[in-house]
């Protein structure tokens, strides 16, 4: 069997959690392969909203195994809170979730270092979620980190040594903090982790593939936040692209099958960094309000703009996308005219390829398309699509040269339309 990969093609927040939930019935195992609690994957069903940060989005389906892979960084404190919240809602996931021994742990001092570093940057800050993600990946590559497997053997001594290193680093910042408030919660989180099956996930996943089980790898953040190929330095600390699934799960490139690329019908970004199609007018405000564009993890208002097909072409290429999934087309129902960026302009020069650096003087070149001015949220079939929506879909498919196979027309799992011509 193959590992199919599902990931975001923009700056995150494309609706990955909902789509994983919709696709889960087709798979036996759902995995997370990178990122950490900076992810906020929102799922909605039975009129209840669920936000997952650490746990794969297949967790609400019976008889499905969910695995947190080695490429993930895991915060025991937020993990326990997430588990407690699921228990309150009546979900017992103890037998449906496994955790890689090789996943690195986010410690309280990682979160403090994250906040201290971001505060010291002033106007040059990158817009960190302050979840300790960056410092944890720095310890991982610096070969100082602690992993989930360490909680099973002499953890207290290992934790004390790393904490002391972090405290020395914090002496270089003018930053007040109190680690004591976190440490009780840390121990409770460690105890919670021990309630789950902690595994050599790369061996487990490869054995499952050999025995004929299907696997879906769920990405976090988005392609344009990739540490190598995103809008550096305003990026996350992991590889968010499809190749990251191989490293984050321990599977060979030859095992990758379908690559689902998710994008919004428009574009958003949270935090700092370049955003060529960002709208600073009432149109941008209307998209934010109607699309409820506020971060699931941080609550921060998202920056909003028209779709950027230059960036999307780049994301499709980098990931080897085989199928596209468009979300939030319903948000654009309010507009008479919809714009799509098809090139960039700097001075008198036109560029159709995503550049090394998104310069401040870069201007988007737009193609205008007619809006559909129709509520899409109650549609059940593509046969009901207004002609203007079909034209918008066709235009994007022609530009990206990949079929759009699924259209989301609302937040609920039922508001998902599989296009019959692309099954």
C-alpha cells in the first residue's frame, strides 16, 4: 500500500482538519508527520466544533488508528489539555492513538525561550505562535533535545540538565518568567503520555503498509511556511511539504501515493511576513468577517487577500500535487467580481514564477472573474453549482494543471462535495 499525503498549499489555515476528517473513512491509519501544537485543525460535525493541535484529525472515527510521527514536536502540557477536552466531550481515544518514541518534547523552557526571543526582535519579529516550536526544533538539530522515549528512562535527570542549559540562555534576554507554574503541569502531561502506546513508529507504519493497510499523512501549517521553500525567514521550523512525510514518518519516497493539496478560494496569512495579494480595504475586512478568519490556535485575526496563483503553482510543483481541494468558496459569495493573481510586477517587469524573495515593491497582476452571488452552503452536488463558480474552478484548474476533485462549501463535514467527474 501507499502513503497518501494531505497538506496545505498556502500559508496554513486551508481547512486540512476538516478534509482529513472527511477522507478518513477511506483509510486505516491517519498520521501527523511534522509541526506541533502551533497547528489548529478545526473539525465540525453534529453542530459541535472541535480544534485539534497535536492529535491527527482522524481521531473521531471508530476503528481508525492515529499515529503521532517522529517528525512532530509534542508539548505534554497542551497534549493533556487536549485529551481532557476530548474526554469531556465523551471521546475515549486511548486505544486509537499511538505516539512515536522519536517525537521531540516541547518543554516549558522552550516556550519561555520562544517568547523571550520574539520579544527581543521588536519590529523584526516573525510572528511566532509562542508555543516553543522553534526552540524545540533547534534543540533537535543541535542534538540536545529530549524525545518521548526519554520519559520511559531516567527522564528527571535528563530534563534537569536541559533546563539548566535553557536557563543560561535566558540570561541573555531581559525577560521575566516563572518556570515553577509550568512544572506541575509538565509532570501531569508526562503521566498522560504514559497512558498511550509509545512505539517505534517508523517500524510500525512500514509493517502496516506491508500488511496492506492504507495510510493518510496529515500535514500542518502550509507549503509557503516550509523552512526551506517558504517565504523565509517568516516560516515555521519544519518541512511542511510532501517530502517531509518521508522524514517525519520514516517511510521511503517510493511509498508516497496521492498528494492532496488544499487551498482556500482566497488567501490568508497569520503573523508577519510578505503577502502579495493582501487587501487592506473593506473587501479584505469582509473576507475576514464572513470567513471567520481568526487563528484556531492563537485567536489572532488573519490577514486576507485574493487567491495567488503564482504561489499556488509553485506549491503544486514542490509537492507533486495530484489532486486539488478547494475550501471556503462560500465566503466569496458576497462579491460581484473576484480577482485572481496570475503574475507579479516589479517596476516594468512581469514575473510568472515565485521568486527567491517577495520584495516589498512587488505588485500582483490580477485577472478578474465574475462572482456567483449565491449561497453555496446548502448545495449537495456539483450539478447545483452556479455557472460563475464553475468558471472559477475551470480557470484555476487550467492555471495549475491539476484537477480540483473536492469542493468544501462550509465548515461541517457534510458540506463537502466530491466532483463526480473526478472520482
